[in-house]
């Protein structure tokens, strides 16, 4: 992992949080290495007391001027499955 692009924290209940992290990964890693890295991070986070769920979304290395919302082709963050949030 070369950096953290974005972290989204959702409170899902008393003393429980769901964390989604978009992280930059070294473009030289193989798919298996990226998968192992992601699973290790998620596993370590889930061992902490207040973590209900942890999702790590790997994206390629950042380019100058990139931001999470600039249309750089990064995959969208996971959602709660489309539940209506009342908006």
C-alpha cells in the first residue's frame, strides 16, 4: 500500500462502525499480492473491538492532481445494497 485515498466511516449501532478505505497500491503488485494485502488489512481491522465491518478497496497508484471524485476511473465505493436512506 502506498497511500490512503479516502476513508468512509459509518456508525451502524452502539459502539459499532463500518469502515471503507480506498487505498493506493503499488502498480507492480500481482493480483494475488493485492488480494493478500487487502485481506490482511481487513482481518486486522475486524479484530478491533468496535469494528462491525471493514472493506478495503484497492486502486492503482495516484497521479498528480487525482482526487477520489475527479472521474479518474476508480471503482465506486460499496454501498449498503441500495436501501432507501430517505433522501
